């Protein structure tokens, strides 16, 4: 049975026995506060236009490790779309499902952890993005084990633009895209864990999730308060990086791991999904990579002179702004191209304060070497990703091996050039070029 059919079967059963109105013992209950919002597009499944009028009740469901669902309580949705529902206290992984009078789902949202007895937790407002996130999480759990998933990381990898494009599809086509996104997420997660291991960090995905639970709760509270702009997304990404750094992960390892995870995610979507969703997925992956790139560049900037450091900092701000505004891979790639261009002083030819001024022709020669390395990486991925089937570890192995070869090629290009600070040059070229080699 597909995730979609299983979900609809659960809701169909609820429609038949709705008079039983399951509730939680008040002595062991916490409260979740939420709402459902309207959005452009069709209403069915992914909280599109008409959702507030259509949704009449919310059902709280516990999620088992295989992604199956058990209803624990229900509550009415008010005319303005708001609701409160009692749930078991201190419970991980609760799905809230807004349904209409016929018991058909209108939209969903994932709650990472409920509060202590008697407390109230905010759920993100139910919209198309939260609904797609939830469906992808359930599909991923059915393919893996919920205990092994960094579900907070998945929230970063699904964007509103992706949800809008999936929502516009017919049910069968949408379900295919949901399953592809689940495969892509599992591949990205395996790739991150493998990349961290290559960098000397023995971490599992559930550990990465645990340190980010507070950041997810803060995001939900901000969204509930109506703070839905780019600054809220920026804050979530900053807080996620800071939380993972508490595990001892340095900026270089974080940037390398995100570049590789980004490649894995986009490569799977490109191989198995639609062009519409691929473009949105690539743009969103670029946003995540822009954050880790800027964080690592900031570490490099600390070793440079004041002028070069200021130039690198400004370039990073421009990169994040360009990636945030992008809705397609071409615009995201252009933001990375602009970032790399900003590192070269147009008057002196100096790359980000390296100790020797270089004629631009020499810089071009090195960049040509990097381009050759990216072509090799691209060819390797195109040839090998298709052969991995639905095995996320196989995808991770392909990507991390190809990335190691790419990094070695770039480092060799910088070392054999006239760069005095070859290590710094190589790092700038890797993080400025490598992440979008797969496009």
C-alpha cells in the first residue's frame, strides 16, 4: 500500500467511527496550538486555496517508526482556521491532520516533540510546505526507520516553491514526486553522515536531529507569531549551523558535507523526478549551501588582511541574498558565480588577500583547471547515480568518492599554480565552484 493510500485509509476509518472522538487522558496530556492557512492553487491534499473554509477538524496522530499512524485525539477547527488539540505529553513525532466534513485531509504538519504535561507547544501553521514536508517524512520513514532520520534537516530541504509545484500535480504524479523527494532526502542524509565520517566525525543522523530540536521549536513559534519572511528562514539556518557546531563540527567539515549532500539530493531528483520540482529543489539546495559556504569563508577571512576579509564578508552577504531570492538553478548558480567574482580584486588581481598579486590570465588558468574538475565530477555522477537504484548509501558512496576526486583535482590545480597561499586558494575554489558542479 502506498503512503497516500495508507493515509487515506486511516482517514476513511476515522470518517466511519468519528463519533468515538478519541481523546487523551488530561492527566498525561499536553496541548498543541496551531492553525491552517489559505494559499494559491488547488485545495486538495496540500493545503491550497480554500483550506480554511474546507477544514473542520484536526486529528492528532502518533507516528510509528515505519511511518504508520495512530490517531490519539481530535478537536474542532475554528472559523479563522485556528485550533488547539490535546496530545500525549513529551512524545516525539506527532502529525496533525486537518480534515474536512467527509474526513478527507486538507493539510498536515509535523510536530517534532510535544511539551510536558499541562504545557502548550506551537505547531507551524498548516500550509502547502508543511504538508509536503510531512508526506515526504512519512514516505522516508516507510523506506527506512524514523529513529534514524534527521527530520529537522528535512524541513530545510523542502521549500514552499517545491510544495507549490507538487500541489499543482494530479494525485498519482504528486505521490511519485513525494517518493522521489523521500529518496533524495535519504540520499542526502546518508551522504552527510558519510562526509562527516570522512572528516573524522563519528555521527549519526539521529544525533544531528537531537541538537536541532530547539531550533525547530523556535521556528514553529516564529511562524505561529506570523514571522514568515526571509529573516525567519535565515535565523533557522543560522541556528541549525550553530546547533550542529556544538557537536564539534568545524566550518570546513560542515561546508564540505553540505556541498556533498546538496549534490546527492539534486542528483536523485534530477534522475528520478520532474523538471519542475528539480529546478525548485536545486534552488533550495543552493540556499543551504550558501549558508555553509559563507560560514566557512568567514573562518578563512579571519586569516586574511582587513581589506580582503571585508571583501569576503560582503561577498558572502551577497551570496546569501542571491540564493535566498532564487527560484531556479540558473539564478542560484549565478549567485555563486557572482560570489566567486567578488573574491578577485579587479585592480590588483589578488584573490581574497593572497600574498601575491596575480595577472588575471593566471587566475583564469587555475579556474580552467577547476572547470575541468567539475566536468569530471558531473560526468561521474551522471554515469553512476542511475545505477544506485533506491539505495541511499550507494548514492552517498558515489557522491563522496566523486567529491574526493574533485577536491584532489582542485587542490592540485591550486598547488601547481603561482598561488603562494595554495591551501587558501584551493579552499576558496572548492567552496565557490564544487557545490553546483552537478548542474
